[in-house]
C-alpha cells in the first residue's frame, strides 16, 4: 500500500532534535505504570531516532489537569517505564509551557542519541485549544516532528495538529502500522467484510452503525445494544438494558442497511438471568420468548453459530465491542467463542482481523486471543471515530 501520509523514512533524523508526539497517558497506580502497552509500541520509533544520533524528545498529555500545573498528572512518573521498555536512560524535563527557555537549555545540553520526556502538554490551556502560539513554542524545541500517537489523533490539539504543520512532519512506526491496518480493515479491505459491534448502548454508536452499513457486507450487533434492535422489531426484552426510545433510530439503521445491501445479524437466542452478578442462575431463551422479569446478558449458542457462519464467509472482520457482559462468568461465553473463531480463521490465513476500543481489547485479552488478531488497536476514541468515518486531525496534518 502506498502511504498517503509521510513516514519516518522520509525524514532526516541524523543529529536532529526530534519532537515525538507519544501517548504516555497510561494507567498508573502508586506511582507505577500498570499497563505499558502504549509505551511498548513506541519503542521501534524511539530506537530509530536514537540510532541516527537524534534526540528523542517526547511530548504527551497525561490525565485531565484542565490546563493547570498539577503534580498528580506529572509525566515524571512514567519515565522509569519508558526506560525499562526502551532499555535506554530517560531524562525528564520539568517544562514550563509559558516560558520554555529552561527546556531549550536542557535539550541543548543533552547528548546526541538521548531520550527526554517533556512535562504534560495539558499543563497549558493552549494544548486543548490547539493554540498556534503554544505550538510555535513547542516547534522551537525541535527540528522535525513525528507523531506516533494514533490514540490522540482524533483531537485537534496543539501537539497533535498545529505543531505538525510547523515542522517537517511524519508518522512514527506505530502510527504507520496502525493506519495500514485500518486501511486493510475498512479503507480498501478484501471483501466480504463483516463488522462485529457490541457494547451497552446504541446511543454511543449511532454514527458508527450508520457508517458501517454503507461499508460492510454484514453487520453483527451484540451486547446490550442488540436489545434495542430486538425491541424495535417488536420482541419483548424483559428487564434487559435497552434504549427503547431509540427504536425508530434502530429501524432507520436497518432500513439503511437494506438499501446498502448490508445484512444485519442480530441474536436469535440469549442467555437470561434475573440478577446482574457472576455465577447467578441462568436460562436459555429464544429471543421471541424472553422472560418478562429476566435480563439478556449474553448471546446464546445458536447466535454464536450464526455469527461463526458469517465469519466463515468473510475475508475481513472489523470488531468493536463485546457480545455480552463478558466481565462476569458465565456471560463471557459468547464473546470468547466468537473471538476464538476469528483468531483461528486469522491464524489459518483466511481472515484479516482488526479490532479496537477499550472494552474490546479487554475482552480479547480475556479470551486469550489479543495477539492472535491481525491488528488490535489500543486507540479507543480515535479507533471509534475512524470506524465512524470521521476525519482525524492528527492524521490529516501528516498527509502529503
């Protein structure tokens, strides 16, 4: 695939000050990083910069300090995790984003091939406002700009959008891999394409569903959101989570799917319980006979087989959202079974599989198949907006 965006190999990194937009917004407990996945994905780009004797100068947000300096959200606490991941010493620069003279001196005095982390970009209100003056101060600290934070690419912030237009700019290796995977998933996929969408609420994924029915050959809907569609079709869903006020929206999406030649695949049976807790008694019902006091908490075995059949017919699967309340036994069975089937087809070379979103990553990890998909995005909001067909400012700023 020919990239429409600039890539790392198109930049001269030798002895350059490289401003690397990273996503160091990782979970921290008691001052220690508890999940370093996002940091680990930065390692190839950092090593490429260091190998060329460039200075890798990392920019990132962390938490929601609301434009003010707040020690609780200092990036100093992730330095050790970055050093462990890269096997390289990491320096911290306590940056004042109003007066960057101190940062300039620290970068100037640092040796070639160093790794530095600047302070939280959100300690200045201009970051989230995409302030050009702040971006100019940032740009004065580097010679070139590399964005390796796809997970922040849906936000037009100073360090993701304005800055990219002020210096020679390119996508980092992780960003490049992500964009290529997404292109294979929905941009120019190998058809037929099946999208699997689950989760709790239709209201949070209306734009997603509206876009997907025009792009894919079949759309599998599971999780709590499937109950809204079942209700819209006249089925009783008992006391299940359902946005009954969105029945007309659900029917409109189904009509749009028919017009677009997209098959909608809804559950035909369900695992029902009367208490929302793990290991509670359950019964299996067809969706035309749900107990009026029961809650649908997972898809049933006939639904699983139907979804597997759709996957068997597909060349590409794009997945966002679980099929049931997978965090609790036994309501993880549907998600696990479908995930393992996608993983097996992928392993056998019969499927390109792209998945993303926080709950999705957790569900695939629970099923033990997170590393068995073609690509799993940790981007969350950016992945969802990409699936919705929305422009991503941080990517658009890198286009040729």
